[in-house]
């Protein structure tokens, strides 16, 4: 989906526009090599950005683990029924 948005930008960067005002003409040429180079540069940039985001996520996870540390939780839940409420020394 995102490639749809970047494609027009690649096309604009890869075309040559000549405006001949004297003859009232505009000539547009597309250079395939420039398109390929622009696409390759875009792919490299996307890869570098995603790698950077991954590195930040890993370092943030380590920082959180170092700050919080290991947490042990011990939960002891007991229930008193209405008929046992008067007998505190009853068996469980």
C-alpha cells in the first residue's frame, strides 16, 4: 500500500521535462536507470530505518529489564465460607 504513495515521487525524480515556450511544447522523458537507482536508494533507506527501529526496541527492552529486574510474586488466596466464618481454627 505504501509503495503506491512513493511511486509518484520516484517517477517525478526520474523524468526530464523540457519546456519549449516558443513552440508551445512540453517534452517529458522517463529515464529507466534513474528510476531503478531511486528505487534501490529508497529500499536501502527503508532497510536502514527498520534496522534502526529494531535496535532501539532491543535497547529499550534491555533498559526496562535492567530497571525493573526480576519480580517474584507469591500469592496465597484463602476463602472463608459463611459456615466456617465462626470457626477460625477449622481445617482447610
